C-alpha cells in the first residue's frame, strides 16, 4: 500500500515568542463561524483575542529566566530545549513540574490557557502507539515520534479532540441512527483515510496549529471504524469551527472594566470534520478497537491531573475575595477570616491531589511516565466540587453589588458618575477599584470565565460519574478488607 506523506508547514525552529505565536496564527486559513457568520479575521476578533492572549502567555513565560525550570524541558528525542507543553514526561519530576506549571499559568491568566489538552494527547499517544505496535507489529509509534519531533521543533499548540456529540447515549457508536454523531472513517484509500463527524467542547480550538483526534470511548469490533486517532493542521480543508456562546461574552466587544478580566479569556468550539482527508503518516490508530479504551483512559488520567490550573485560578479568586473584603471594611470580622481560610483550605487540597497523582507516577513500557490513575481521578472528582464552594464563598463575601452594579458607561457618565462614586464607595479606597474587583469576581463565578473555572471543572476531562467509575475500578477493596479482618482476628 502506497502511503503519501503529509506536506508539513514550516514554522519557527526554536521556542516561539508570544509575538511569533500570534504571527503564526495569522498565517492559518481557518473556516470559523460565530453568530451565524463566517469570520475572516479570527486572531483580531475581540471575542476570540483574549483567549489567544492566554495561549500567548504560555510562550512568553517560557522565555522568562525565573520560570525556565517550570516552563521548559529537554526533548528526549532531539536533546533540544523545548516548551514543556510539547514535552513527553521522562520522570516523576516532569509530572510534578507539569502540575506546578498549570497552577502558575492559572494564576497568571485567571482562565484556561488551552495547551494542556494537546500536551496530554501527545503523552497518551506516546504510550498507546507503542503498545499497539507491540501487539500488532504496526508502525504507529514511529509515525507518532516523527510527528512529535515536528511539533517540538516548531513549538506548536495542539488541540486535543476527544469528545464526540454522541447522539443517543444509550446506543453504541455503530448503533446510532446518524452514524456521524461519532467521528468515523467513511473511506479508505491507498494514501489516506477520509473522516466524517465532529468533536464538541473544543477549548482553544481556533488558537491551535494542529488538531489531534482520539476516540471518545472504549470500542468493540463492530465499531472499529470509530477507533481512529490522527493529527492534522488545524486549517485542513473540510475542518469547520463553530464558536460557542459564553455568559456575558459580548462584554468583550465593549472593552473596559465590565469584562472583569481585562487581559485574558477563553473560547469553545464545535469542530466539524466534513469528509476530511487524513494521510497515512498522520494516522496513529485505525481499527485497533481493543486499544481505544486504553487511549481514553491514559488521556483522561493525564487531563484530570491537568486541573492544577483551577488551583491557579482559585488563587486569583481568593485574592479578589480578600481584596473586596478589605474594600468593604469587613476583612477583620472573624467570620470573614474563617471563610477566607476555608477557601484556601479547599484550594490547597486540590493542589495536594494533582501533586499526589504526579508524585505516585510510574514509567510505562514506552518510557513515558504516567500519573497514578486512581489519584488523578480522585483529584479531578474534588475539582468537580471544591471550586463551586470557593465561588459560593466569594459571592457571599462580595455581596449583592457584584450583580446589581451599574455599567462602566454609567460610572463614566457626567450625569450619573458622580452619584456612583459617592454612593458605591465603601472603605477608604477609590470607588472604581471596588467596582473593578467586583467585576473580576463576577467574571470568575458567573461570567465568561466561569465556563473555565466552574462548568469546565464539572465536565472537563469527563463528568463526575466517569471519575467515580475509575475510582471504583482502581480501589483495591480486598486489601482493605484483609487489613480489617487481620486486626480483629477473622481468618477466612
């Protein structure tokens, strides 16, 4: 079978700067739709640009000497210095540094910075392609390593695409009335395969150079056409992006302090694959249905660890809550102090979880280090709960003005501004400062950033039930029973 190699686009050959990253996005020819219209200037669109700037921060930070140990690594295939987001974990220390990087960037951006999912996809594929080759004598791992070298050399941002629309969830992929609700192969050619379907909830999709597709669930033989994994340039013909709406998203069009977070943001998209051609050298799994579940599990474990980012965003929200308590003149009240302690307790507990699953990591046969699956799922399960309580306390301390406060235009108005400055002032601080910090808390707990901090905490990397299933699967219940029986003299 003749396999035509994929034509590669040339980017920079060293770690990109934030400016070079933005320039590289300008060169993409993405087919993007939002509010019923096609966008022709994606990078500069005011609703998308804040999310692009969040990704750009991952490039900027990699060039700052004080963060080099966290933000960069040494490639195990070239020996070059690379951005950690393109690295394959070579030690437990790498796994720990990944969690530290996530917290750091969450604190710096106050939102999702969008590169974790691609990093997690690369690491999962480095393991599973090796395992498939061991069983079937295929060459997927060789293809993957060639692709990885390309990603590292050009410092690319990859979108990891796993979640299918799924249609009727009581039915398997092959049993759906519409077969396209799970992405699948519709044609096999000598030099390529043809893909049809969609991937949902794709964070940062239009800020990515590449899209890495993986199956969304374990498969049986009758669904083997759905057991496919591959990577393509994000502007490949036939790939279409439909941007999702977020609460308060059009405030970004207004600019100013009503946005809350003035610098960064996020976006989600439904990505449609309309008979997309994938060259064989970009295919990393095809019909090996018995490995689909393994790829899902490895990716999910890595990505559940990645929710260290929520700890960093939690740092921002806790800092904002302490600030508004001071502005309101209540910071010394005992119940306020206790609530702030509780917020920190919950947030640091989340940090314990991501560090624990990294510290208990292990080496896979491929040489890649993987996190402890049980602890990664415990960590993510806590993430589905604790940020909501942290947000509740923040809203409690902030007070009702967070959602009844007039707009910045009213604040700037020569008619109403003087009344707002007079009546919305609290402690001995400028009224504008109080308004700004309240808008940030609103943004993090109710606005567009709440998508990344709360809803993503619930459903990102799988729903809470998915984690409970994994916890039940990996708990060694018999060992616990034996420990109990031994201590009370039961001999069975």
